[in-house]
């Protein structure tokens, strides 16, 4: 038995099929990667678009360049989600947890340095 399973937890492990909680979180992660990848280029082209000193033709070219970028490269499409439940609303940004999960973990003393208000 020891040769087959050298560590005791090998018999009772669960298979982790996906790294992300659901497809919404996976989609958001893809958007974050895309926004990070195109951030520098997008910043420069937007600066050209919004510069009123430049000729109108040049700004129109910059408009077309921005339109040619992938839609998911826009940082506005990124949504903060809870890392445990993928809930999009009521997320405590500092801990990246939804208010429901945050309260549950705080009530059960599972968050270091966090406790319920007592007076």
C-alpha cells in the first residue's frame, strides 16, 4: 500500500477540472490579459485622437486605428469579481471577495486580522 500511495492524501484527492470558478471569470481573465497587452499602444493612439492641436485627418486615422483593436482590449470591459464565487457585485476590492463571502469568512475567524465590530 505504501508503494502505491506514498502520501496519505493521495487516496482522497478531488480532481480539479478548471482553474476558474465559471466561464464568466475565465472571460474576465481573458479581457484583463488583452487589456494589459494593448495598454501602451492604446494609450498612445488615444492621445493622438484627443489632441485638438493635430489636424483632423490625423485624428480620424487614429480613430480608425482604435476601432481596429480587439474589443476586449478596452479596459472598461474589465469587471471586478469575487475569486471564490465569481460574483460581480458587492466585491470588496482589497480582498477580492464578495460581501457575502467576506462576512462568512470573517464570522468564522478565517481571515487574518479581520473581526466583527464589537462595542
